[in-house]
């Protein structure tokens, strides 16, 4: 790639910007870019019957198999490092003597420490689910209420790297004090743990300024499902609240639209592209929920697309926003590295076709735009790359030039516009 | 493959059976196996605006491009021979002097004879849409009412090989005499044309015995759409009426569940497998509706899967039927060649998972069956082949043996059980 020397210089500038913008966020030093990893819930739900569903039940076997596959199938090398156990891992009650949480003895016979070590030995990170209330959401395990300190210590003793804290069964509990308090308990252990909060999802008018001070990421929308409709709903949910959501995201603090569901059963190839591109443009965590053993090669290639992951993990950490809606088309724009020699950003631009075009609902829609109408104003222009096919370099475009694409129904085109130097 | 000598012998027996069962069908000698080809409607609808949609409009360009692609992409070699123009090809009115139908002059500037010759020069067959009533369904062109003879002659003069006759705008017209009359007009031209009738779709209690005497194939269900729900609805529609539908299918006369929509935008890979397998097990016409230029390689491989096409095109022409329902699983069984040395058929068996399994809606379901419970009773057993992966020969199974598979949600597993010889 051209301009590597400049890139290094500008990374330094980027690093400065990052320090300035994230000063109000949770300062545990973690999640400088959106976390990447794997979580079972969308795909494996709360399956506890290991006799009837030996391959699909929530058990140490599932997580050891997935740890192996994260490495052997190339996901870890692409950046997917966090293997996070979701709900349904606990015994129904705490230890009667110590009040500590316990993993289900039948499904985790080797114990959480053993599983944690297995995951760490693969150079992966280990995450665990918990709930701020009285029971976990699936009601199988005890919640953290009344036990913040002991639970944080238990997690630290298990070498947990990432905590997902849900918000079920919180009647009478003030989330605006409970979530910070649990976060402080985590901090007091001295072990750095990414802190993922479901906090705003359970509130009508969440105080994002407060949330970002205490959490590395936060869920703001419904649980994702394996369907195109669910992905599009999540995008629209973000769209409606984007002014409020985008301004609180920065290195160390991220909006979480929930898991990637690519590689399961119900998404078309176009819908799979749509989710991967949109999550990257939103600076969302890339946490897969699928059975890595049965992901087809072309979907694995999408999940491991290095150019798209680079957008998601851009060091500036500025989330994209929708700059233009035209019929069914939404254009989402994210400023990314590299900047040129006078500091103009490059841009990742997602053109999403998410509606039913009345004239031809089944036709790909042709969309034409003058780049400066999107805010791409660098007079030297931009070199455009198709992020789904980096071999296809599209050419140099000036702000006055028209950019024309054809976008499939429920699909997306995703380009990087690399800012050219002024001379 | 083993037993080729026997296969030849049994083809002769099969040929005998075929003559016996099809004696009541339309005897124009055509469609001895379900027609295979391409039709634009599901994908391109009635797009007539070639300025705004130059690539997608119904025009001779679309059909010449598709003819080229049928050959160059390997579809023709796999059996997809009929290129059929659906609605929206006509001028609004007949020729004022001769009363002949005319193709739209702007979108078909070279004329239908030129297009027909272009298609024939590629060793493909040429099909054309018409309507038995007063207007075509999209209301753009005149219907055949009052002009059967002249329209049949026009079609013959254009070297048409296949006529799709729709049933819109038929107020006051008796379909049970109109469809046979138009068929007779086709026959009188002396040109063999496959006769595809929408006849039963427009009736409450269609007389299939009559319909099969006059048509090579007939639509019985709603227009298909590019969605998993549409495919599953069509399968259930067939399922509910299968006793009536299966008994009228035979070489020369076929139930038509409408087009294959694989290769478009909204089907997952599993749903694409589902349609291809189910259409083959039902002995359905395999008429694609997609843009052949943008079908992805893995879907092209499904569409051109020779083992599945062989099931669809089986010379016995006995359609499959659902022999067993268990929760979400339907098991569909089609007797196919080869038969063994005492005349026992082989079977193509589709295991479809088309419902929401309440225990784990997102898990593949494990299904176990003793083969004789499906009617597979050949005491020497069957060699099982995975039709989606012919390299994977699964083994020899006796009637008392259990066969176990794992079927994805909205997915299918499809096996051939090849009947072994008795010695």
C-alpha cells in the first residue's frame, strides 16, 4: 500500500486524538478497538440437555471444540480472540458455605479454571456471563445482586478477561448505581476485564454519558436472531438513535448491536455481507454466534475478510453514521485511517439497500452519488477499493466525480475511499 | 457404477411401465421427463422500462444474454434447455389487419423469429407465454380468446417449442373446454410444442384426469417468490393434496410447483438446497428464474448437481410423496432407477426439516429411522449416497437398519438408496 511512512506519522496523530476523545470513557485500558470473538447464545441458546443434544448443549465440550476451531480455522489470526460463555453455565444456587458461584457440575465437569486455562493456552481470551439482578435471564443461575465483590473475585480467580453483565430480574434495583458498583468490584480485583453491560437496553432513557464512564461496551437493541429482518431491524434501531449513539463511542467504549449471526442457517449470502459490513462501519464488536465446525467456506471468508476487519478495528475509533437516505438506500460513512498529508481522513462507506423498491423489488438498485454530497471533499480525491474484493481497485475519484454502484436487495456495497495526499 | 448391464435391461422394463402409465396423458411425445430451462418472471417481473433498467428489462437483450450464459456457464450441458419468455413481451394490441400477436417493437426490435433462431442456434429450445383469456395477466398484451387458431399458427411460424398458457381475465370462459381447444390448435399446426397450463390454479376443484389428457404440465400453486417461506408454503400445498397430485404425474404430464429461485437474493444456502432437492423428489420441472450472470459458484453447483438432476429426470417418472411426518421432519420418497434383478426400485429420499423445533429451533435436528418403516424392504439392502456430495458413499443398509441424519433448520438431507441385487 502507498504512503506507509505517512501512515505511521498519522497513527501518532490518531493516537493523540484517541486519548483526547476517550478521556471520559471507562479507563481500564481495554477494548481500544471493538472486541472480536465468539459467544454461543444466538446459535445454542440455553440448551442444557446433553443427552439429547450432545453436540449443541452448553458444556465445556462445546467451548473446547470452539477454542480449537477459532485457531485451526483461522479466526484467531484474523482477530477473533474472546471466547465468551453466555447464560446457562451456572449451578442453580451458590455454594452454600462460601456463597460463590459454581459452574454446572455435569456440563463443566473439569471446572471453569480448567476451561479457562485451556482457552488461554490457545492464546485466546476467556469471557463469562453474569446478571446484575437476582437471577440470570434464563433463570437457571443466581444473579450478582448482593454478591458483587465475591463474584468479581471469583471471576478474577478464574482468570476471566471479559464479563457480559445482563440486566434481568432487577425489580427494585437501580441500574445506574448497580452497574457502576459491579464495575468497581471488577476493578478492585486488579485483573483487567472487559466490561460489557446490557444496562441501556433495560432503560427507557439511558444516560449514555454515565454508561460510557463505566462500561467498555453496551447493548442498546433487542437480541439478534438468525434472520435478515432482525439484522435490518437492528440497523434501523441504530439509525433512529444515531445522534445519541455515535457520540459516545470511542476507543474503550462501544455501542454493541449484538452478535454476528453469519454462518448459521437463515441468512442469504447478501444478508451475510450486509451484517459484516454494517457492523464494521458502526465500529461494533464482532462477536460471532455460530457453529464454527459447519460454517461454509464462503461465509468464513466473509468473517475473515481482513479489509473489513481493518475498518472495524480502525484505531481512530470513530463510529460511522448514516449521512444520506434515498429511497431504499442508506449511505453510512465512517472516517478511518489513513489520513493524508494535511490530515484529511479516509472513509469506509457502506451503501445498504434495505427496503422494497416499488418499481422492481427484486432488482439490484443502481445508485449514483457525487462524492462531495457525502462529505468527501479532499480536492486530490480518493482511491476507491471494493472492500469485499480488494483485488478490484475501482479508481481515483475527485469530490465532483460521480460514483455509481449496483446494490442487491437486502444487500450492501462496501468501499474504502483512501484520501490522497495534497502536493 | 455397478450393474450397468442390468440397468439397460430394466430401462426396457421401465419403458414398458412408462407406456402403460402415460396412456391417458397428452400424447404429443414431449416432456417425457420434466422440462428444464429458464424463465424470467420471478426475477425480472414485468419490467418494461429499458431506459431506467437496461439490464433487467424484458427485452431481446436479456434473452440473448441468457441464452449465451445457459451455454457458457454449463447449464445447457446439465439439461437446462428451454429458454421461455414469460408475460410482457407483447404489443398492447394485435396487428390491426392480420389480427396476429406482435412482440413489443422497442424491446424486441429484431423480432421474435430472430430471437428464436438465435436461441435455436445455441441448441436451446424456445418458449413463449400466452393467456387463455382476454388479456395477459399483467394486462399488457391481448389474450388468446377468440384467436386460438391464428395464435397457434403464429407460434408455430416462430418455431416455438414450449407454450406457457396462463389463465387471467377469463370471466365467462369455461377453462375445461378452452384449454383443450387451444391445445388442439397447437396440435393442428403440426409443430410439437410442450403445453404448460395454468388451468388448475384457476379452479377450485380441478379435474386433473382431464387436465393431464391435454397438458404436459400444470401449475397448481401460487406464484413462487424469492423466500424460504414461499418454498415451504409450496411444499405444504403439495403435501396437503399429494394423493390427488401424485397419481396424475407420469412421463409427458407433470405437476408444476413453479420456478427454481436459487441464485437470487433471499435464499440461504440451506433453503437453496431445500428447493433443489424437493423439486427433484417431486418430479417437478426445473425452470430457473434468476440472473445467470450473477449466480454464485456454490449455487451454480447446486443447480448443476448431476446426481440431483438425475433424480428429477428419472425415466420411470414416478413422483415422490411424503411417507412420514415426525415433528418438523417430512420424509419424501421417490422410486427411481435402477431396479435390482428382481425388480425392486431404488429410492431418492429427501428428509426436510421445515418447522420450528420447539426444543432448539436453531439446532440441526437429529433424525433416526428404520428403513423398512419408509417402505425400503429389499432384503439385500441399499447402498446409500449423499446426493449433495456423491463422493460421500454412506454404506450398505438393510431394511432393519437404522439410518441417522442431522438436518439443518429449513434444510434438507437428500439420499439415494440404490437397491442391491438378490443372489
